[in-house]
């Protein structure tokens, strides 16, 4: 299996879109920071399924459960990335 079969660009795109969803949730006037990981995970899950069913080239999933898992993990990775940047700024 070569590295191009992993579809890194598609998974990275899902992570970026979920990061934007997190920024939008944070920008709302309500105190809802605890819901950001949930929103990112659900958005990633939906985007993973969308990528599967729209035929995204080189997407690493071939079944809905794997696509949902890849999407959800990518969404949660967006939250982790945001927190990593914040922690590095504080040091």
C-alpha cells in the first residue's frame, strides 16, 4: 500500500472545515465553549460521510462506519490543534 492511498488531503480538509465550525461556535454570544468539541466531532462525522458518498478521490474509507470514524476523529483533531496552539502561546 503506497502513501497516496491514505487520502491525507481529504482528511486534512475535514479537519480544517471542523476547525472553522469550532471558531463559529466560539463566536456565538452564548457561553458554549464546552460544546465546541461536540460540534467539531459531529461536523467531522457528517463531512466524513459526505466525502464517502460524493466519491471524494483517495478518501481512505470504503464503508460508512469507517468514514464516520475518520470524520469524527478529524473533527476532534481540530479541537486538539486549537488547544495545542493555545498551550504553546501560554509558555
